[in-house]
């Protein structure tokens, strides 16, 4: 039996680093953002259906994210139309990944908006990565092109960290790399042991 662990956390909480430690521990990790990038790339499965809805969204055979943002900003129905195309394709990508790793005791699905999209219903357990607000802010504002205003906008669209932690089965505080790595390896050992004994 494969246990599916949903990995989530607000922006700047160390989710990508944590996902890297799961990979280092030999756990297959499916990345929702990477799946969307593949769907939007030239030849991706989302290109033709989105082009049919909004031809300006396609530039050089791939989805142009700036064009999608413009469409969403000017058409109230755009987001729902985009999600109706993309969400089933992302869901299929995740299901295919899990099926391809059915021989593993543990698989991680890395989904930034897991709770916000109801994705917790499709996993066995949820891990939330967290850090104090001042650490989060420092990490995010260090990113190229990030502004305080953009950071606040992103936060306003995400479930508060405290609520995510309250709803999680597991929480890892990402205050230092070695501490985070150790917490991931300990969790992998514990969860893998559970599936072997199930």
C-alpha cells in the first residue's frame, strides 16, 4: 500500500527545500507547479483547449502566463474557464504519478494551495511546512522581482499559516536546513514503517 502525503505551506515557508529533502530520502515527489508548467509548454495538453477559449493566450505554441493574467483581469469568467481545463489535467497527472509509484511505501504530492483547492481530500496525510512570519517575509522579499505589495497580494489568496497548521497531520518548522532535513528523514522513516506494518 502506498501512502500519499500532501506537502503544502504558504509562500516562503520552505516547501521547495523540504520537497528536495524528500527526494534525497528516496521518496517520489510530484510537483503541482511543474505539472502546470508542462501542461502550458509547447505541446502541453492544456495548450489547444486554452487556445480554443482564448487564442491570445498562446505565444509560439505555448501558453503565455502574462496573457492569461490579462485575460483574467479583463474577463470575470476567465479564471473558471481556465480552471475547468487545467484542474482535470493536473489531477490526471497526479493520478498517473501515484499509479506509476504504487510499489513505493510513500509518495509526496507537492501542492502549494492544497487546502485552498480541496486537495487534502485526495491524500492520506497532510504535511504543512511553516516558519515564523518574519522569516517568511525575509525569504520572500529576497526573491528577484518580489515587492511588499505583491507579497501581501499572494498572502491574501492563501489560507493563513495557523489554520493550515491546525488542519495538518504533520508540521515541520523550517528554521534551519539540517533541522528540516532531519525532520523529513524522521517522518519518512515513520510513515514508511506504518505502510509496511499495515
